């Protein structure tokens, strides 16, 4: 019999063990951030007294994000993932959330479809080591953590989701990796990145058609010689072209799915996702 209970900071080790088994990129700091953010809530599934699964939900106003759905390989096929999702969704429904979203692996997609989720867009993870020879000719990209409120406003206008608490926390943790371009005193694009167990996760990146390539060039220069992950919307041809030109190759496919009210985003300005656990 499966028992689902709330996840606490004392359970981060459980999450890390399951994450390691799945080969995912998150660090302990990612788990802690998700559980400590306002609206963050996690669950642990136990079977025969053993912790065998996790899921986390993040509330951004009326939009929520499901993340870190993990089930021990030895316990898959027993409905544990469904029980975890039911617990998370019941809590979000009670909180009055209108839209629930997630990035699904091919393995998880049938479960989510059975719970009412529908595919909205497809993403491709580009992975590889950036070339050592990357050189920055001239750039208007700067580190500007003091402009976080302008960045949040831009992000909200493009995504129609208030991710302010998440972006603020990421900026505080990795302020050197918050890069901004502005024109006539107005922020026209930003890019964030953070360390991972396997590679640096680059994203989110919100930008217009001029600013996006500038931010990619800056990223290639700063992380030259380092392994990176870039999660790109499948139909975003400019971002895909730039990632390919840097020698990065598709390594994973994800389906962004939603349940409830459809969130209308300005997709051309979504150059990079924040990663499967952040949207």
C-alpha cells in the first residue's frame, strides 16, 4: 500500500537519491529552493515503509508548475506516480489554481494525459561542451541583479506567469549569471543560468529578436569549454540554429503540458526554458 505525505527539508536526501538514479541534473540547492519558495510544496510516497517517490509543486499566482516527479525504478508500475500527482493536484485545486503545467518525459506523458493534461508545445534539450574558441567581439550584455524588478516585469509580460519569487531567488544565488541587455533605458532581454550535477543549465532566456543572439553570444563566451544544457522550444528556429552553431546536439525531448486554463505566452521571445523543474 502506498502512503503519500508532505515533503520536508529533511527529505532532500531522498529526492537526491531518486534524482541520481534517474540521471537528472538538479543539486540539493534546487530541492531546497523549491520547498522554501512561497507556494512550494513537496510530497513523498512511501511503500512498505520505504520512500520510493517524490513530486513538487510550485505556485506562481494562478499558475502552478509540477516538478521532480520521480519514482524508484524498482517500484514503477504500481500506480505510485498517480498517487503523487493526485496529492499535488488536489492541493492545487483547493488553492484555486487555474492552470497547472509541467514538462513531461515520454515515459511520464501517458500518466499526465490520463489526468487531464494536454500537450501545448514541444521542447528539445541541446547538450554538449561549448567550444573553447568562443570569443566576444562587442557586447551590450551586462550583469545587472539590481534590475531584477524590470526583469520580472518583462518575464511576466511574456509568460503571463508571475515568477517573481523564483527569479529573485535565482538572482540572489547566482547574481553573476544574471545577464541583461537594455535599450534606451529599457530591459529588452535577460538570461539566467545555474550550476548542475552534470552541466550548467542555461535559462530562462526572455528576449526580443535582436537581444536573443546577443545573450547567446555572451553565454558562449562565459561558459566556453564547459558542458551546458539548453532547453529550447521545438519551433524556435533562431534559438535552435544558434545552439547548433555552437556544436550542441539534441539529447532529450520534452512535452510541455497543461491542465486547466491555457496560458498564452509570447513564444518567439521564449529563447530558453528555465529547465523541466522551473518552466
